[in-house]
C-alpha cells in the first residue's frame, strides 16, 4: 500500500535499496560464515601448532571495508529524502549494526592469529638455532671420531678411582664347630679322594655350578648339619637365600684368588671355615693394591659378601705344619646355574614396572635379579652393579629433555656423563656384560629430534670404544613411523608423552631378554661375539662373553 502512495521514481529507488540491502546482508552473512570457519581453523591450528595465514585475514578485512564503502555509496543518493529516512532507517541501522559486530569479531580473530604467528615464529627461530648448531657440530672432531669422547675432566673414565664401603671380612667367629662334630668331620675328610682343580686339591658337594657339572657329590650328613645351622642363622637375620653348596680344599698355601663366580647368588654371603694349623688371612684390594692381614685360628669361620669379591682377593698362609694335621677349608655358597644370568636393570620410570621371578608378567626365573630406579644419569650408583652378570641401562630421557639442553653440544655433554658412568660400572664389575637400551621415542616430535641425536652417539661410540657391551636392538618397534612419535597403543595415558603402558613394558622386557639370550649364546648380529670385542679390556672373563 505504501508503494502506491509514493512516486514511481522513489519507489524504484527504495526497491533498489531493499534489493541492495538484501544483497549486502547476504554477503555479510557469507563473510561471517567464512570467518567463523576461519576461527575454528585458527583454534585447531593453535592446538596443532600450525601457522594461520595472515594474508587470508588481511584480504577478508579489506573485503569488509569495500562492502561498507559500497553500502554508504548506495544509501547516499536518498540520504536527503525524509521519506527514505523513515522507511529505511530500521533497515540501515540493522545492517550497520551487523557490520560493526562482524568487524569486532574479525578483530578478535586477527588478535588470535597474531598471537599464534608470534608463537610459531619463536619456535621456528629455536629450530633454526638448533639446526645451525647441528650443522656446525658436524665439522667438529668429536662428531667425526665419536670414540675419542673423554670424561668431563678430560681424563679417561676408566682411570677414575672408585670409592666403596665394602669390607674384606664382614665378621669372624672362633671355635665355630663343636669338638664332637669336629672329630667326625676330620675323620670323614681323611677318607676323601680329592681332585686337582686350579692348582688346588678340592672336592665339591651339593648344588651344581653348571647344568652339565657332574663333579658335585651328595652332601654328607656331617657337612649338612653345619649348612643347616648356617641357614638357620641366615634366616634369623632376614636373608633371602639358602646355602646349598660346599667346596672342600686342602693345602698349606694358597695364591691370591676370589670367589667371584657368577653362578653365586649376587646378594648372598660366602662362609669359610678353616680347620688345621693356625695362619694368616691376607686380603688385597683390586683397585688400589693395598693389603691387610688377619690372624687365622683353627676352627674359625669368617663371612664375606659376594659383592666384596669384586673388590678383594685373598689367600690363606699356614704357619709351620703340625705333624699329623691336615689343613682344610670348607667354603659354603648359594649357587645356581641361573645366577650365571643374574641381571640388574637400572632405569627410569619406564623400567619400574619390570618384575623378576617366575609367573606371567615377570622377567622369568632363568633371569634372577633386581630393578633399580635411577631417574637420571647422575643417580646411577655403579656399586649396585657389583656381582651381577648382566647390567642393563635404560635411561637418559629425563636428562636430554631439560630446558638447558638446547643444541647438539649439550647432548654430547649428556652423553659424556653417561659414558663415564658406564666406565665406572666396568671398573666395579669388569666381567659383567653390559646392555644399553637406546632412549625410547616419546610423544613429542621436537623431543624426538634430541632422542635421535643422543641414540646416534650411543650406537656409534659405545660398542666401538668399550668392551663387553651390546646395544639392545628393536627400539624402533616403539615408533609410529608415519608420525615419528611413540605409538599411540603404547601411551600410558592421554597427554603423557614419556611413559609407556603394560604393552610397552612387555615389549621392552622381550627385547632385553632376547639381547641377553643372544649374548649368552655368543652371538651378536649373527657373528661370534668374541670377534666383536675391542682390545684393552680387563676383567674376570678377559675378552670372552
């Protein structure tokens, strides 16, 4: 009805304004939808650490400015008409209000984009710094010759002095065997047929040192009684082992030796009872060469820990022999062929769940041992490795993920500290077989760059410069090759980029056991292990696995 009361020209102009307003409104709504999608994309990009296109936002804002300018130009021809002001005031106010709201909304999006770009710029600058450091380090001598790594003080880590608190004798008891039992044992000994073994006249009773050992005899009652009494005392003091072997030797003099067989329980004590003439017991510390001497009375028992055998040798020197007296030594031990695979696993929180013993989810009874929690390289105590056959080291991620580890030289410094610890362990336990687990992949691609650099040093340098050492293969099975991060199926929980779950623990145990088994069979990568050893190693087993 209003159209019929207005001039035709004015009606046409109002219709044009209405059509143009509808068109503008449609354009605004279209732009708004695009910008809402842009906002969602920006938020997603922020969470996934991608860069928002600054050009796209700038173009969108320019389009909106042109849109407003066109709106002003369209409305200007009728701005002087009172009739148009009345009819289109509500429409114009609504359009300008929408435009103002959209511009405000675009400003918020632009602020988010600017913040995202600043964050990404800082990250790119850090990456460029690290890459430059890596490029510069490629020309350094340490990278060309990784076997030349030295300890932090510049000296060979093998020359470091190891301080320990182990005693050569834990305790000594005189008049240990009652007189009646002593006469029975002496009579029994006089009828034994001893065999020559390592320059000693000896005979073994009880458990076998190895599965194919046929020289061990059944324990006679007179010796079994002594062993039972000793086991009772061990139980009273909370010992978790029982003596099951007795070696009898007779000789007037001995050379320096130690009871450092790996088939002996690494956490047990060794009991020696001397019968016959008095004498002296001399100990020499392996590392320093210092000697100490103790008086030795007949029918006395002295106790030494198995761990102390890695630090001391000893011998018995008898005084002038008494006519009709034979000098015997009875040595009681806890032995088993399985202890030849005794294993000490030292690692961070990813190894804490590893359990020893028999049953599902354990390492297995064929690999007796213990797990020691050491979150960082600095926390590793080499002394805990004494007397164990296999030493497994699985740590390093808590060292290289620190904020002060920014470039390749920092990773080299962490590696030198780790190598120094390995050298100390070999000093403490020269005959141990070492197994190094490379650092496991994490859920962070940036952190995995450091992991790769660190593992490269481990793999290239350690087996070449140290003896009796192997790298545990198969760590790549933890990696999601498409994303270059830890497999999703092995994350302990959502948001935790470092820790593996039970599936990861099971795989880690399998890899460790496989490495130990292959070394036990003298096979490394299909070759005889003895052919892979480097010269310069010293220890109980020389250069054999």
